[in-house]
């Protein structure tokens, strides 16, 4: 009965790893997927995570019963505090509902389905470019996807005029997806002053902001600094949604742990919103998994563990920042044509190199370096040892 099926293409991002795995070359380098690697090129489990996992295993009072549809209560409360700040008026006034979801993707999907069902406007505006999964997630959630200008290839920076123009002409009430920090794939974020202008425009047009926060702490190394754009919008008392992921900042990729928060106008509305979120989640996967959320809750709850986390997180962010400098210096010293200062200016896990699809495929074929065809490289996949190879490859691609 499935004979008629055509083979679906690989996911454009995960497909990079599939191709990488097939390459027998000993020098191959995978800069496709956005996952942190150590200087030795190995995946990293944070010490604080290992420690908490030991405690959880040794605690014989724990069981593996189903948790509620909305997830662990502690986890939800502490996740809201992490993104909105301990002194957030929205939290104090109980205007926030937070539900544990399957990492960032699941949080976006649950939020999208909730909006498609209950919000009067079904159009969501995504930045161009954006994470490749965004349009698919929101389309399948039942929203119609539009785009707003974000990145200016000519300057390798923010197209702020274009952004204001496009959001300014979006129909009133439209949903706007905003990357909270460390924009993927460009690494280009608005300044706080620009965020303030975006906020004013969004509020004056009654647009609904939906933040995707997949990299809190990864951009600057500070959890609070990276949450500033979101907090700016919460401070004005207006409504918004936030999807949080603990994949990157706690290295919990495969545990699929994240949260969706919806900030409402009143505590009463928030509790009705939560009741409807349950109706979205129950037929989708019943209830979320317990393990990852227990780890996160334990770390967020305990000030010593929390401090340990912030130190390890800063270590990851700093290593990425140092990779930026090393790659920039390596290109400079080779005299590679072009202004590569965007490598050190861009923020977060990725550099949007400006290399085109032809140059990317040259680098893959000749140098066994794998990345997405839009020229995005994961700085977290680089090390001092591999920077020279990448710089050689870029030099050859640009001058060849
Ligand atoms: N949003 C953005 C912008 C991302 O880059 C990612 C991860 N690549 C996600 C959401 C979701 O990741 P996850 O579902 O693994 O938390």
C-alpha cells in the first residue's frame, strides 16, 4: 500500500550529518549541526548535569509515574523565572502560564497549535532567513507563514529599515516570531535600542510577539543579559509567548526538555489559557517525559548547582567566542580577500559566513568540511586544531 511513495529528501540541517557520517576521510569536519563540542571535538555532558543525574538515580523515593499533562510544576515555575527574571511583574501577578514541552521545537509547535485554534489572526511572520524548521512547524500547526526582512547580505548585518517596514505593514494582530538572542542562522541580533523600537512598533500595531529562546546564556555567556529582549516586552504589560529550550544551554539535546510560556493580561485569563493548552497537548503526546525536566528543576532550584551551571555555560560561550577570534585571525593571516569582521561581530553558535552554495560544496568536496548550503557554520564544532583547515578551505573557496 506504500508503493507509490517517493523518497523524501533529507532534512537540510540533519542531512549534513548524514552526509558527514558517510565520508571515510580522517580529516572530515562537521560544522552543520548546532551542537556544542569540546576542544577535542567531543559532545559535552555538563558536570552539573552528571552530578544531578547521580542524585536522581540514588533517590529511591523517585518513581517513573506519568507526570501531569503540563509537566512538572517546579520545572515550569523555575523556567518562567529563568526567562522573565525573578522579579518579573507578570510572574508576581500570576499572569504567566508555563507548560513543559518537548524541547524548543515542541514548545513552538504547541504554541502554534494553540494560536491556530484560539487566536483571531492565523498569520505568523518569520524573519528571512530563519531556522529551517520554523516554517514547517508553524504551517503544520495550522498557521499561515509570511516573512519579514531581517538580514542584509550586502552588510552581513541587520536590515533594520526593512524589518521595521515589513512589520509596519503587517496586518494588525499578526503573530511575529522573534529570535530572543543569537539569531539562527545569521548570528545577527538587534541592539537593545533597536529592540526597544521593535517593541514600540509591535505594540502600536497590536502584533503578537512569539519569542523563540533556544540559546539563552549562549550569546553573551549571561542568562540575564540574553533574556533582556524578552523582558523588555514583558515590562510593558502586554501579551506574548516564549518557547524555551534547554538543548544548548544545558547540553540536554536528546532529553527534549523545554517550556512554552504565555504571558496574559490577568491571572484568570492565564489559567483559562492553561486549561486549553492541556487540550492541545493531551491528544498530541499525553504528557511530557520526566527525566530531563527533573534535571533542570534540580539545577534551577539549588543556588550552588545553579552557580555551577552558569560557570560551565560561560565556559561554552567563551570557547565559541574564542573560536570566532581564531578563525578571523587565521583568515587575516592568510590574506583571504574580503572583510571577515562579521565572524567576530556575530553572536551565538553560528557564523553566517557569506559563502555561497557553490563555495560550500567546493569545501565539502575538496576539504571534507560539512555545513549547510547557506554558508552557516557552527562555531561550536570548531577547535584550535581544526581552525587552520577551515581557514585553508575558505581561502581556497574564495580565491579559487
Ligand atoms: N529554535 C531555534 C532557532 C533553534 O536553532 C533550535 C535548535 N536548532 C530550536 C528552536 C529547537 O531546538 P530543540 O527542539 O532541540 O530545543
